[in-house]
C-alpha cells in the first residue's frame, strides 16, 4: 500500500458531556507532486470522541482532583449481562441451600447420635463445637466473602457493602469463638488436654489468621489513618488470606469430623471401618462441606463476577469519609 498524507480537521466541538467530531483525510502519495495534490481525489473518515467520561459532572471532575474520592474510572463500570447475572443468582441460591444443609446435617448428627446440646461443661457442651464451627467459619464466613460479588454492589457507594462485609465476618468470628469456648470448657471440665491433635492445630491456626485478617481489614480499610500506598500494598494480601482462611476452615472441619468419628466409634459394636450409619452420615456431611467450600472459592476466583476496579481514587479513600 502506498504511503499517504494524513489530515485531521475538527468539524464540531461540543460542550461538557458531548462529543468532539473529527474528520480524517488521506491523500495517496502517488497523487502528490511538487508539494501539491495533482488529483483532488481523497478519502474522508468522520468519527467522534467523547470530551469527558460519561456520567461525571463538571463538579465531579473538579472533586476528583481535590481528593473527594470521586474517580473518573467510575464510568468504566460494566454491568453483568442478564445471562451471567442469572447464573450468578442461581449459584447463590444453590450455595444458600447447600450451606443450610451443612449446618442442619451437623445439628442432626449431634442431636441424633450424641444426645443434643447444653452449656454445662458436659459432652453436650462439646456438641455445640462442630455446629458453631461449621456455621461460623464456613457458612457465614463464605457469605461475608461473597458480598462483593453481588451485582448490586458494583455501582453506587461502596461503604454500605464494606460495612456488610465486615459485620458478617464479625458474626462469623463470634460464632467461631463460641465454638472454641465450648470445646475448651468441656476439655477443662473433664481434664482433657487441649491443642494436641492435628485438627486442633489447624483449627487454632485458622482462627488466629481470621482474627488478624479482620483486624487488618478494620484498621486499614475502614479507619481513616491508612495511606493510599499502604492500602494498595495490603489489599492483595487481604484478598489472598480471605480465600486461604476458608480453605483452612474446610480442612479443619474435615479433620474434626474424622477425629470425632474415631473417638465416638472406638468402642462401638460396629467400628468405623464397617461404616455404621453415623459414619456414613458424618462422612456425607463432610463431603457437603467440601462441595460448598469449593463452590464458594470458584465464585471468588471467577473474574466475570468480580466487582470492577474503579481506580485507586475511590479505593484509597478512608471508608469513614466515603461519600453517601
């Protein structure tokens, strides 16, 4: 293709929120002789460019530069299409049902095979431990982690969703602490050693990471003291440990179910190896917990359901000063 001369002409310039209309003219070099066009044939292309990002007023553009936390990138939000959004809500419905089943199966296991619940330091106090751990560290924790995957959280102020995220995690942590109190209370009342098994090591490590994770999120992403640089540095770590804690919680639950079955069926008429009814039911409950956790991790990693990044201006503003 021959080289061409290019000409760019402004046809019309609109005001704020309108468009800049341009005309592109190309003249082939074989029609240029001696610095002037021999043949007047040329090609014209007209196109338009937005003068400003749509959706931001002049006041918002000005506020962006003054640090009020309004980002020009907000105009880049991309709503999920109807089919993707429909699949997401179907998956959320399935996760809600599966999470409820996990908790109900754990309650039924403790109630039918181990006598129910109490808070008197007896074995019935211990029965609260698996229920509280499955409910707190797995189900409620997962619900808190999925808050930012809701399409409604993609637009508008982020502060309400941050508060919901932190509040659900706090609820999960409270349930987890109650679960720990139940098992320590039973062990101390019966003079049983604490924290000697692999299950207990996994569990206490998970709770420790969870506590650090919540404190990090509260102090860095909620309180106004943290700098933009610090928030940007710690956000990937916060996201990584969020998923890792769920994986550790799943491992703790599975090892706990296995340990409980070994203890409860040790002197039973039908040993664990013969798969009595309790073993089948408890193993099935563990598999449901694994399926639930893997589905949650899949949703967390799926890029099509992640909240779009809106730029460091919005992300970096302290939440207590975020605009309503």
